C-alpha cells in the first residue's frame, strides 16, 4: 500500500526509502478549540501583579527565596534592586568565593554521609562488584546514589551557591542517568562529584569527555561493551541527538553528501550514517569490569575508564562529512577529534543555548537571546569558564530579568522552594529512616531527581507538569512537611522556622491578626499581595477557632501565637495556612 | 463532546461542598456512580510500550525463508527457535515469544488481531522524536497546534456524554503528551492516595476545604489542573478500591502494568464515563541483556493484558478495545551485546471481543533486499490506518483529518468489527459548528 511520506522538517532531496512523497499537506487545524477552554484564555492573575525583582530572580536562578538570601541581596551595594541583583549574579557566577561551610557540614561524615569522598575505584570495589565479580548486597550497592539524592535535597535547601545547584540539575538532566538502571547506583557519587559538578559553570567539551568516560554513562547507554565486531549504537545516537547537535539537526535517512553546509563550513546536521560512524568511533571506550575477563586469572576490576584497543574499530570514520583516522600512537585521537567537532559545532551551541534559555527564561525563549548565548558558548568553546560566560550573558539579559510566569516550577522546585521558605531543618541523615520516607515520598510527584528513565532528562515545559497526579503528590508532600516535628508524636521540636520568621517580620504582636498574617506570608512566598478572594479564603482559615467545631472569627482579631493549646491550636493553624499558600496556582509560576 | 469545564455540573450536584471530605459527600459521589446504568461508551485502552519493543523477539518467524534469515544470518545468538516459540492458530509463519503464553491464548481464542509491520510513515530512530510524533498524532508538529491526538479526539467526539466525570485517564504520575492541551485529563498513579490527607490532625480537614474554595473558579491551565485534581479526588475516594472483585476471577499480576490496567478497569467499571485510557509502560529499550530482560517484559505484558481482558469481558463484553504499540521496532540484526538497536516496522496487537482475529497487513520479509536500509523490518501499514479504523468503527469518531492533521489516506484493514463511516479529512473542521450536521 502507498505510504504517506511527509518530511519531518527538512525536506530530503532524495527518496532513500523508495516511497513516493505523496503529498505535501498545507492544512493546519485551527488553534485548539478555545471555546471549550474559554476560561483558559482569561487574564492570568499572576501576570497581572508580578512579584518584585528580587523575588523573581531568586525564583528563576535559585530554588526560590528565603529570608537569608533576600536579606543578603538587600544589603549588597547598589542604589536599586537591579544594581543589587547584578552584584548577586556576579557572586553566584563565582561560587568558589562563597563560603558554604555550613551547608557542607550537613553532608559530612558527622551527619552520616560515608560514601561521598570515596574514590572511583573504592566505589566500584566496595559497593558494586567484589573481586570475584559478584555484586554487593542491595543496601550497600545503592548507598552511594541515596547519599547523592539526600545531599542534593540538602544543598537545594541550604546551599548559598544556589546557581551551582540549578546548573547541576540542568547538566544532570542534559546528561541524564536513570538511577534505576542496574549498575549506576554505586558509581553515581563519581558521576555527580567528578563528572557533572566540577564543570557546571566550566567547559562543555571537558564535561562531554568526562561523561563519555564515566562508569555510569558507559553502563547506562551500554558503550562499555561496544566493540568493533558488532557496534552498539545506543550512546552514539544519544550523544548526537541529546548531548550535542540535538534532534533539530537530525536529517534522518538522507545521504550525508546532501546535508547542507552552513555559513561557517560545517555540515549543518547529522544523518543515520553519522550515528553508525559515531558508534564505530566509540568502540573500545570502556571501563575496567565491563568484560568477563576483567575478573579472571587474578585480574582486579577497578571500575575506572579503560580504552580497549583490541575492541576499537581502526578503520577511518566519516562524521559530518569529515574523515577521522586512527592513530596507533594516539589511539583515542579519532574520537577526541570528533568530540572537538561536536563541541564547537554551531548546531551544538544553539541547542545548548536554547535549553539553557528554556531552563532559566521561558518555555519558548526568544531567538535573539538564544543566539546571544549560543554565540558566547561558541566563541569560548575552548575556554575553561565557557559556561560561566554564557550564563553571564543569559542572566544579565532583559529576557531573564524582566520575564515572569513563562514557566512553571517543576515539583522538585516547588518542594525545595517551600522547604527553603519555611527553613526546614530536618537533617536528612542517610542512617535515619525518616530520610528514606522523605525520599520515597518524592516519587509521588513524578520528579525524583535522577529518576527520569530515558536519557533525555526530565521535560522542561509546562505541559508535561500539568498533571493531576504530580500536583497532588507535590501538595501532599509539602502538606506533611509543613507541620512535621522531629518525631511523629509532636513531642520534639517543629522542623520549620515559620513562627520565628513571623516574630521577626511582624515584631508587634498586635499585628498578629489573620488579615496581616496572611498578607505577610503570602507576600513572602509569592512576592506580591494576594487578590481579595484569595486573601479572604486564607484569612477565614487563619481566623478560625476551635478545631473540633470550627467557627470563623474576625480577620482583625489578634491571635496569640505563643499559645498552641487545644482546641484552637494557633501555631499549627499558622503552619497549615502557610502550607496552603504553596498550593495556590500563583506559587507554581516561575 | 467532552465537557472540559465541569464547574456547572459540580455546582449542580453539590459534589464539592464546604464540608470537605466527610461521609456525606462521599455518599453523594457514590450515588452518582452507577446512576447511568453502566458505561455509556466503548473503552479504548492504548498501551504504549516505551523504549521500542522488539517485534522480531515478541513475534518471531517460525518457518520459511524469513525464519532461516532470522535464525542464521540476522540473529545467530538471539533468535527464538521455532521449537520454543508459541504456535498461533491458522498459520505457521509466526509464533509468539515463549513467555507470552496468555497472549497466545487470547490469539488462539480469537480475541486478538496482529497487524504486521506498522509504524510511522517516515522512519525516525529517535525514541523521543518517534514517541512525540505518535503522542501528538503528526510528524508535522506545526500541524498539531500544540495539542495531543487524544485531546483532539475528545474535542471532536460527538458522542462523549456532557456529564462524563472522568472521560480520560493516564495511570501514572505524569500526563501523556497525547493529552497535551487538555489540563483536565486525569493522571492518577495510586488512586487510594489521591486525596489531600496529609494535613495536621487538628486543622487538616478545614485546610482541605479552604483549598477547594481557592480552586472554585479556575482561570488558568494551572488552576484548572488543581480544580480537576481536587474534584476528581472526591469521585475517586468514593470508589471502593480495596475490595475490587475483578470479573472472571481475573488475577492482575503484581507489576506496574498490572496495577495500571487494574486501575483502568476499576475506573471503567465504576461508571465515571471513562472512554480512553492511555497506559504508558517502559523498559523495552533492550540494547543489552535482551534475552533475559525481554523474558520478564513479555511475561509481565502478557499476564497483565490477559487479566484485563478477562476482567472486562465478564461485565462489558464487546465494549472495549486494547491497542498495544511501540514507537518503532528494533534492528533486525543483533548488536555486540547479543541485543538490538533501534529499527522501524513493528507489529501492533489489538485485543477485544470485537476484533477480526488473526493476522493483518503484510510482512515485508527479512532478506537483505527487503529490509529498510538493509537493517530494519520495513513498514507496510501506516499505524494511523489501524488506529483510525478503531476510532471510526468502535469509538464512532470519523474526524480523522482533525485528529491526525497530516493524514488523508484512510485504508482500513478490517481489523475490528463495526460500521464504517466516511472519514472527514478536513483539518479545519470546527467541532461545534459541524456537530449540527453529523
């Protein structure tokens, strides 16, 4: 039967598959029937009263504002918020100058973290495979990745190097590793600590090389067993599609000679044949332990990168129209030259720039800012601070500083944002079973860091995250944490600083009315005052008395926040009111 | 047409009241369930095997030139011998993977149709691209106007009752792009947990009531999702999930897919107006360790599909259709890990009482000159022909050009029973205007 053969986006000039191109359809459906979504086209409440600049900036380049960071920016030099924000951006771009000892203390051995300083070989031998090749038992096997997850939560809440955390999240998703893929769990400390984090504001080419050689990626995308006799394309394809050139520059089954050459002399995209050639170039890039023989005859597997010359395809490879030849004296030269080509390619830099702008500015960023960031990346592709320079271009742009609500916070960003605001003090000690409960609850949000199954990383567009289940999971997690004590009986101290922040922000106890408490906390969390409807619903709740038979009191009556006695439970009601602000549609904007 | 703003309905029934999640309300919601005397619509269940299921491993050749090519040339270390593959009625060209015993049973009892060599009209070996094309229902993404194919299905469905409570569901934490543009599509992972029950013992109930009030008048997609979550959570809590009795004493396997399909069955049988369930399931990207991994995957898939069939057949015979599909097939020849890389053509499995059982479509052959680009099973059937036939004959929606914008060439293979209708390929079809003329 005839097959409808509609080109994807670039029209092949050769009909390789043998199908006829039957029709070029020009019809477009109407916009999604707005009639049935009439309420969606109404004015966006949040857009009508955007938060102030400091709030916006901390929500977009950090995991959200908290009292300390807002106070820190306010005391920075400068005569305007804009000037202070510029100083803050410079600080964040130079994280080595920020003292983060208090946060680092939380992820030290003193707090139960035992694997984060182990070498790659120690991780492999003490957590992955024993000398005979058998695996360690599951709790030992997964301990390193669990510690990375808990450390990620702790750094999100407490680190002053917030941009580093946002960038680590970005690059972890760009070079995504699924932590349910067998074998990556013991080695994930190495991936996070040595591959991703040292390069988050550094050089992309260096990070690409480190990823390619990492035990985790070699396992996850199967390149560890890729050999000349029958290549495995998995990593080769994703390097081009997801890590460098991007799917926009994929020309499918076209002949490589037909790919147009761009203004700078590069083939403007890649084709199926390039994937096959790339797979051949990647043969032999492996790790100690990937082969059965690594455990035989007294051999000791170490888990470190190992180039296997006998597995490597020695023939010439042609990628993007260029030939790369094998060198016996420098056998890794062919692949390294290809990585050079990919890292400097304008398509790669545009792809990275678009993803960065999408992460920090808008789901659909403007072409001008993408081009500006891409140009910075490309001009500095060999500079050790290439990404930092690109981020400076991005963060100091009008697009970054003036936009609001063109993205939504993903669940993890909502959770950490909420925990930063209430200054959640839970220790997340890996030996504490409550840490595990927190960890497993995050799965219900659909956004557990490092648990996106596919190599493309968590989606970064609003439509993916507008799901009822994810929303409910996120709310419930915040709902629980907002009134958590050290213990579940409530005899030990509460784990938030809501009361303390209230007394600091509203020092006159006569201001502790439902109306003023609502406005104070809403403004702190949302960055603007609530509309009248929202204010009234929240104030009705805050003014309620007697939890056994609730009666709404006067919004202007003073509430004694030193008293948490039954049945009014004033403090617990305050915690729940604050938590509800995190459930408003306004909180989801970014 | 699917009524997306159900606010009037909700107000009319008092389903969301200020009394929170108390017994009265659950009682009221329960009265609503079953009020219509059973589901009004056929159910379409779309099981998507993310990662690209290897069709040649699930449905291996058993005889002839294709078998020789498969066993000796393409997969010397990976093939399923014809002494092990499960025989299927009426032919000996293909069998099923030995772990898929229940699926073989469904086929041999005439409850399953298999369509050979389906796929996108243009090959794309990227999971993400191919999946996106299928979820959005077009390879020309500009033509989708930012909506998924199931969103457009509901927009153009003239038969979906106005008062359907939960017409669509995705059992999982995240929604599928197939429902892109419809913020009311329900994604629910664990229905029993789908309620705001983590509040403080003193004030949690009042907090939940306030939350309902904050979402009374949704005015943005974000607010609509919240509104829908709170509203459907009350419907869902009124269903007795714990004491579910599957029909025919069907036993759902204790696997992710087993739980997902059980959730779908419970929702459908609870008479919430469920019409389409999209069931994403992963793990099929077998670049390495395929023999072992596929064994488990095939067994889990087979057991879950069979339980679902038995369950629904008991109470709603001939009222449901299950479609099983991947974004593409895998390479015909094995790779260095005795496994497979990405390919092209792949079988689709259609399950239900109303299928025309047996094989459909044409297998293009495995000889070197028959393979697509020398490596993949070629595509002989546009997957949209299969889906479109089900949309027309079972779901009674003929607006194919609106649902699949770059599709204009309906070629039904007679896979399911039902009356055919003349398809409408006009992509500018206006569902509201046109409804008066259908």
